[in-house]
C-alpha cells in the first residue's frame, strides 16, 4: 500500500488540538481490513485530555470521520 493513502486531518475537541491519521480499508490476508486510525496530541495537555476522554474521542472520530469513508 502506498504511504500517500493515509488521510491527515487537524481536529479540535473542546479546544484541544490533535492530529488525526486515517488509514483507509485495504485487502489483507483475512479479507478487507480497516479502516484504522491514530490520534496524536498536540501537547502534554492534549495527551492528558485524550487519556481521560478516550471513549468520547473514539465515538466522535468514528461518527465524524470513519463512518463517512
């Protein structure tokens, strides 16, 4: 899979900034795999926010970004 297929977005949740990387679905050994995503906090405060609000971030990203793929 070419490395340029990932989608990079800058998102903000409750005024806390993150970088979201989305890797679209692909054909793998067990059929279609994905899509997968990673979130990178902008700073230490964002990392603490992500740790404390993991479920909220997970639901928000799936609803706004993943389900639209």
